């Protein structure tokens, strides 16, 4: 059976994601299994995921995926470059993926491949460094570099999914991967838009301005807008999470726990991105501001985009430091699967180059750095559940207790 990998966040899974999976199968042809590497409880934009990872993985399998693995938190909370490299590494390590598929605004693989090859040249590196030295943020410096090298073709890099697709292509080349890239043109709303199939717009439907005393059981009835762009079979998962008081989770719900951790932090220099005195600037506002939003707003400059600052704050809260990502992810963690995924997993266990964690108890047998990374993941989950509205759902140690979701749908 052919197998295609998708690196994703599904925050939350919606009809645009289902369309991507459907079109990937059509592009690859024949019977095609879909394997996803998905961010866990925290996502690349520097926020907690709106629902916990096992629920989002369950929704993904109901929506068309066959097998969902976790991208560990330290890698999910990195720039697009680091996020892509870690995801490609995990898909390659499975030993079964012949394809990697990603969405893009252009849908033009040749164009995106040309951009990725141009960015990887020594000339591009020199130009990029020059713009960075002048104080530009990384994304802006990269755009100016590509503008200089490719002219009007560089406009594609201004679209977020094109940008991430270029990073996937760069990661494939750097890893010497044999996976064949496939891109599917995005339909509907922009990646961070407020309408159409945008995950951002749907998250806003899950996070309305609701008085804090509203019982969790009543929330599903207050969220009809989100059902428009979410497959009904997936929406049922989210509604169950809300009814149980396990979501939706937001930065605001984490705020007091974050402020407590941040104010206890005496040194941020070990964080990824803590360069040019940014760690000291952030510490200054951690000490003086009363809200997370205030810290971010005061720390932000033209050079440091908000997503980078959010990632730094979360990493500071979770104890994630730059040393955690010096090497690629050292294990593969299963979150959810269907019957096809179960059969595929048997093949992977023979071919994978990394240990595969199915039952969480087996993580206790991981060696060295892998064991430490899993313990850090467990601690990150302990922090995440503090944002649940139902106090009974906030118990510690949940990372060690939840087995993969096996879907019969």
C-alpha cells in the first residue's frame, strides 16, 4: 500500500483538512494510507492547542487520516524551519512513507521547489545574513533575499502555507529524503483568516466571549458557528471535550499558571531565540506587567514577531531550552489510528529507525535523552490540563495514562 505523510496541527481539524487528505489520496493514486505527524498540546504559533492532542488526533482519524503521531512539544514550539525539519525527520524515520503532502496557496510544486533551491544557496545565505544584521525579522529578511534572487516569483513566499511548504522542501533536501513531495492547493479562507476554512476563524467560534460562570455542559449549544466548517463526525469529538470541561483551552485560561512560572524564572538565556538581549528585555516586562498580553506587547519590536515571543514565553513556562532541539526527535509516539493504521503500524515496527511508543508505560524503557524528552512532555501536559474548566479533569500524570485512540469509524 502507498503511504503519504502529512505534517500538521489540526487546531482544530476542519473541512479544509479533510479536502487536503482526499486530494492527497487522489494525487498519489491507488490505495493510499495517510500518516500524520501532529503537534501535541502546544502549537507552532506559540499557544496551547484549543483541544488536547488525543482528541484532535481522534478527530483527524475520523476525518480521513489513518495513523497520527505526535510532534514533541520542543519541536512544535520552533520556527517554521525547525518545525518542518523535525516533522520530516519523523516521517522519514517511519520507513514506510513514499510521499509527503502539504497544502499551499499556489498549488505549484515546481515554483515552490525553485524557491527552496534558491534559498539553500551560499548566495542566499549571505544575503539573508546581511538583512538580519540590519535588524529585520527572519521572515522579512528571507522575503527580501528571495525578492533579490527570484523577482516576481518570490511573491509566493508571502503566503504562509507556501512559506511552510518551502521549508518542507528544504528539509527534504537537507535530509536526503526519498519521499516525493505533493502539494494541494488550499481552498477557502487564508491560514490565519477570519472566514472560510481558516482554523483561526474556527478557533474563534470555539472561544466566544462567554461569561466564566457558564456551565461547560451548556457551551456546545453556544457554538453553532463552528459546525459550518467542521465535519460533523469531528465536531462530536470537540463537543464531548467541552461537555467534559476539557476545553476549549486558550492562552487566557493558562494566564495565571504562566505568570506564576514566568515570575519565578531568573534566567531565560537558554531559550531558543534568546539572542541580542531579548531574554533580558522579556524578563524586564515579566517583572512589571500584570498580564501575558502586556508582556508580549511591551517586548515586541519590529525585529521580533509576536509568534516568536509567544513561543519563548511558553518554552520558559515549560522548561524547554535550546539544548532540547539540538538533535532530531528521538522517538515516535502514537496518538490515534483506525484499522488501516493498525496494520500499517505493524509494518512500521519492523522498519522504523526510532522506537515507537504505543502504550505510554513503555516510555519508561526509553534510553537517555529520549526518556528525558518524554518526561518533559509529561510535565508539559501537566501544565496544559491546568487550563481545563472542570477542576476534576486537572489531575497530574495524564501523559502516562492515556493510550492511543483506536477508531472504529
